[in-house]
C-alpha cells in the first residue's frame, strides 16, 4: 500500500529522537471518501485525532484516532514498568478497502488494500509508542527496521500461529478479528460491512472488552 510518508501516523520516529506525533486538525479526515471507525459509545474516555495517510495523488487512504491516555515518549516505556500502568490507550486505524488500481500517472498499479494492510499499520503504529528504555540510542534505527519488518511478516500471515481469533462488535454486529499480543501491547485487524478494514492497537486497555462503530461526528476527536 503506497502512501506519502509525511502523513502516515504510524511512521517511525524522526532522526532527532522518538516523539509522539503532533495532533492534527480534522481537515484531512473530512476529505476521506470512506467512513471512519472508532470505539463505540461504551467508551466514555478522552478521544483524540492522530493523522491520515495519503496516496501519491493526495487521496486519503487510511488514518487513525486515539482513545484514552495519549501515550508518552516511547523511550520512557519499559515493559512491566510503572509507566505501563499509567498509560491506557487504544488506537483505531481505518483503511479504505481498495482493489488493485492504476497509479495516478498511469505508469503502474497500486497494491490492493486488505485486512493485512490494517494489521501492518496497527503493528507499526504500536512501534511508534514503544521504545525499550534499556536499549542504547545508537541501536534505535536497527531495532526499528527489524521490528517494522517483523510487523510486515506477521501481517502477511494472518492465519499463522502468531494470531488468534477474537470476536468483537462492529456497529453492533459480532465480527471476527485477527489478534496478537506482544510485550509492548496488542494488535488486531478485521473488516467491516461498511467497505473498510479496521485495525487497532493499544496498551493498558484490554482488547477483549472493546467495540467499534462508525464515527458519526469526527469533530468530537478534535481537542
């Protein structure tokens, strides 16, 4: 799935050090030709915008919205530390379900999006809020490259032993999701009847009690 790197919320940290992506305005979300998904009304905590991902021609292809506590800088997080207990969040990724299609300049084909696309974006998204505090700073890039590749391999094998099946409500309808846990949090991905794929990742909030629904008013996520 080709997207412009400047707009992908799940992109790895910049060279000047890991940081939480800057909060965006609602404008990009309003340009999407598909519905956005978030946690359903059972979740009553804070909601916040993240970023949208654009195709090369500027079309909105995916994006994320957050729920709960905004995660801290990932270098401060170590599995099992007190920080983990303080951060309870779930991020929902919506991906437009697109078939294989010709690129804007007509010179090639763009890869189709699938549940694996949502799983990969969710997996890399979790990495953006994960940084083993005990790791030497000089090893950061190698660690990110390795973990990003691992997220892609896992997303490409959703029927593999690393994934289990979890049924969660989507617009009130029980829906199967692919689900996996790691020392840094959890990731899941599935499809909806609204023509989009949904991925999610989080930490401190159990995935087993979540439900998803179309966001009726995206501006409620804008602080």
